[in-house]
């Protein structure tokens, strides 16, 4: 069974306090406005005041057990209930959210003790994430390099959530600059990214339809491959997600299918080789994570790519049979004498050699450091 790797972020839910409905944020006036078909200046002020009160409650709160109720109260009123005023209502709601969340984060940065400062900032970012609007992108982008891992995680979520991807993929070309800015900043922060953030970023890059996103996605795959080559893999379970994303993109008919397939095969090869070569140096938990990667990828990807169900790797891993694993590795991915089933099916190779021929096998993983 797959090992959960979200421990650091799961800890954040202690401070997010999902339960409890807020009693301090008055909803009567905002609910009346949501029902109106035409909004006037006073209605727009009510929307702004509602957001201001909610953000102020999050910033001022001392007992965080009910703060989830504040966020829920805001998010449940993010759109108008009257179709004719929907655009006007949403425009003001987002403008006010941007103004007051920005101010709230600035004020939170001055709070003490550090634990309270952290909790307030996380809750404001979670609120911004829930609104899923490009209007709030700059708020999160400023936080991508924060020293705190959980804050960086929620900032990344804000600019990589499905709502952002959908908007960026459908908006006019004038918004391409924002897409480029997001991908550039995500790429710049990649080296210091936690495993959870790497997966968020990879998912975003695989779904966003821009040239910069494609470059970012390949950069993530190359980074993971390099970590294996250097024996510096921090949490292998991440690669089950990366390999699945590569597989999905290959099967989607992407124009760069052979480039993606080469990354998929090399990364999967390194995961298998790490398990085999690391028998004497990897701790049990590391081996378990690698087994999860190998088996999940066989189940979720190999069978789909070859149109034939596969279970040989699972059986070899269950029996702790390194020889059987490498035999299947060579059959699927190739060796020095013949191309593997995947290469033949997807029409790719592993690049050129010094003599000008094409490489049939993945790169060999260096021996583990002593």
C-alpha cells in the first residue's frame, strides 16, 4: 500500500481548524446582496465590508478552533445567487479579497509570537487558494520563497490549483504573461522545493498549455533523474506521481511524446536500479517507498502504455527478487543488445553514443557511495 508522504502538510490542518461556524462575521447583509439582480454602490460597500470583517477576524483571532468556519463563510458567498448580477458581484468580491487578504498578510507578518503569525498567514493563503482566481496570483507569488515549508506549500497551491489552470488555459493571450511569470517563479524555486511542492508543480506544469509549462515539466523530470544519478533521492514516493503524470501526457497525444517517453523510461529505470543496487544501504522505509513506486507505475502506467496488463514487477518485488526485477527491467526498458518493449511501442531511444549510434538502454545508475 502506498506510503503517505504528506506528513509535513497534514500537520498544517491542526492550525487550519476545519470545524466551527463563525459567529463573528455577520452574513445577513451579504446574503441580501447576493439575492439582488442589480447592485448599487451601497451593495458594493457591503461586499467590501464583509471581506474586511472576515479577514480581520482571521488576523485578530486567538483561538483558532473556529477559523475554518470563517473561511467557509467567505467561500460559500464568493458568487452571487442572482444570475444577472453575478459578474458585478464576483468582480467586487475578488477586488475586495485581493485588497484585504494582501493587507492581512502584511499585518500578520508583524504578529507575535511566531506560531500565531504562522497560523494567520497559512489561513489567509488557504482562503486565497479556495477563491481560485487569477486576481490573487500576485499574493501567492510573493510567498513562494518563504522560509516556512508549509507557507511555501500553500502559496504554491494558490497558483497551481485546478481553477488557475483552467483559467490560464482558456483566457485570452493577454494573460500569457501571468502564466509565464508563474512558471518562471515555480522553476526558480524548484531546487529548494519539498516533495509535496514538487508534485503540485509537476501537476500544474503537465496540465498548463504553454511552452513555459512544458519546459518546467521536463525540468522536474530531469531534476528527479539527476537526484537518482547522484544518490540524493529524498523521498522516492514522489516519483510515482511524476511517472504517472509523464504517462498521462504521453497517452494524451502530446507533440513531444518521444521526449516524454525517454524521461519516463530513464526515471523508472533509475528507480528499479536504485532498489536493486541499494539492497545493502537503503533502510527498510526507503525500500518500501521504492517498491510502491515500482508497483504503482507498473499498475498505472506500463499496462496502459503497452496495452497489456503487467504484474511481473509486483511479483518480483513481493519476492524480493532483484534478478527478476532486472530481467523485467531489460525486457521493458532495453539493454545493450536490444531495445525494450516500451521503446519499440513508443518509438524512442536514449540518445546518441560517442560512436554515433543510438543508445538502446537507459543510463546505468552509478554504484552507491561508500
